[in-house]
C-alpha cells in the first residue's frame, strides 16, 4: 500500500526547511526585541470560538473549517487562524490583570479547506503578533512598522503595504447600509457568489477577486469612507501621519476590507510580486470589540499574520547553505568502533560538526563519502592509530596528512 500526503499539505525538507528556520529565527529575535512574548495555543479549539469571532457568514466559517465531532460528540475544529484563539487565551488566563499592553507573538500551523494552488494550502503556517490593550493610533503605526521591519529583516524586496479604515462597530453598520443601498439595483454584472454575498454579508463583495466584480465596483465608485464617523477618520489620519513620520511607505486602498467580522478601524495588507493570484503575503488590523464581545474587558487590540509558505516562495531562490562538515571519521577496522563512536561524540560536544559512516562501508567508500560531504578534515582510525594512541589526520584541501595523539586531537582540530 502506498501512502501520499493529503491534498493541500506539504512536506518541508532540505533547503526549504532551512529557509523556514531562518524565517522563524528572524521572527523570534525581532518580535522579542519589540517586547512580544511567544504564545502557543492549541491546534484544536471549540468550533463555536471561530463561528462567534470570525463570523458565521464569512468565507472561512461557511466553507473552510476543518470541523468534526470528537468521540463524545463535541464540535471541534482545527484552527483556521490564531487571533480568536489568542483572544480566548487572553481572557481565560486573565492576561489583562497585568499593567500595560499584552504583546504576544505566535508561529504555527493553520487549516482551511480551500482549493489548493500555488501559495494556497489546506495546512499552512502563520507567524503573527497581537498587541492587546490600547486603541491609540500610535499602536497601529508601531504594528505596521513592525510588519515592514519583519520583511526588511528577511531581506524581502518589492512588497507593497496597503491600508484602509473600516470605522468602528457602529460605522460598519452604516457601511453595510451604504453597500446595500448602492448595490441593490446594480448586482447584474457581479458573479453568482457575490449575488449571494449581497444578502448574507455585502462586505465580502469588496473582497471578491473576480475581475468583473472588481470592475463593477470601480464603475459604481463604491466609496464607503463617507459612512465613517469623525473620530475614526481622525484616528486613521493620525495613523497615516505617524506612518509617514516613521518612514513607512504605504498606499491607501479604499476598498480594502478583511474577510473576518471582528475587524474595526485600521486594516492593512502586504502583497509581494511573484506570488501570482495569491499575492497577499501578510495582513492585519484592529479588532477593538472582539475581546469584550468574547466576555473579556473592553480593550482595543491590533495584530497581523504572515504566511510562511508565501514568504518562503518569495525568498525561494536563495538557498540557505548547509554548514560545511568539519570532520569525517573514517574507521578502518570495526574492532575500534567503540573508540570511533566515543570520539565522534566528544568532538560534537566540543561544537564541531562531525560525521562518520553508519552503513558498514569499505575504507575506500568511506573516503569517497567524506569527499562528497566536503569534509575539511578526515580522521583515520585503524590498527596502527589505535595501537599508537592517536589518529591520522588528513587535510582534504591540501592533501597533507599528519599524526595527532588523542590528547592533542581537540586542540589541533580547533586550532586549524
Ligand atoms: P488571513 O488570515 O487570511 O488574513 O491570512 C494572512 C496570511 O496568511 C496571508 O497573507 C497568507 O500569507 C497566509 N495564508 C492565508 N491563507 C492561506 C492558505 N490557504 N495557504 C497559504 N497561506 C495562507
């Protein structure tokens, strides 16, 4: 029987895995330096958590959740994103009792039953941050600045940051009314999905990737900013001024909305060239009511998430090199296996990158392997070496061979 991985899932290996490690390392270092602490939440959560927070009429909840009943009939799902889980954890662990902002970051697998294509997987991975406890515009600016710095640290080029405001909860009701009014007699040219979205959640029409729907929106000159209150416009204005002050380049995209219900005020999206149709590499926004609606205190919050697969696609060409092998130990005679093994372990403890053969190869074939692995030094252990209490040491580049005693081995290897 032959097993294959499920559609929309990947094995990450070789140079890709090294690239992922690089992205993870940059994440840990950068987010910590901004005062964010790592949080790891469960991969399975109650289904209701996402229905309530993301919204029952959103694409993710309607069509994309991996959900099931456990053996006791409880409704469970694999998390499709992390913000709702982190809001739950913030409330459940009473993180609001600490003074100041709660700043958290995460890395992990997310699951959405989407149609797989380049950059769109069913199991994908996100790295993101959440800053909970403030509604001030300076936090929006700092979070967007951090998103930009993250990409810069990864040396990712040619990305574009788009921003917009959705207004507050009340404004969003106004926007819905505005959209209903503007679209109700103009649905003709929209796709069948959008026609359905109109009655369930008109916001989603603005998110449609279909080019004729986009053209129609352009023609209709849909501009929901007029439904946004003075305070929210002022907030948006301050965010933009602070971004300019911090030298973050952005463009305003007045029809940018995010596919989840909980977003309010500032939303943003980062796109990269070279990703094809799935060009969003990261996105984020404010969610000023979510924590309260989930039973926590009334605190503002904002966060973002980047997709590791898409970052890796953008960085894909530059392969992270394997570090070169310091030493390959060649064992001439299996009689001395114990000494060979303990020597390899000792050298590794000293921080040297050491390999030996584990497949019972001949001497010649071990030498060939050492060559293929590009070892700097080959240590040879045979009868003569064993009896004299040392090793023959060969520098592969020059071909020079010397004798080294057991006692001098580490200092010789490290000194060279
Ligand atoms: P979202 O949570 O939909 O705002 O997505 C944030 C980021 O996660 C996107 O910009 C992508 O980089 C990534 N992402 C979302 N869905 C997928 C998916 N199905 N496959 C791969 N990456 C994804």
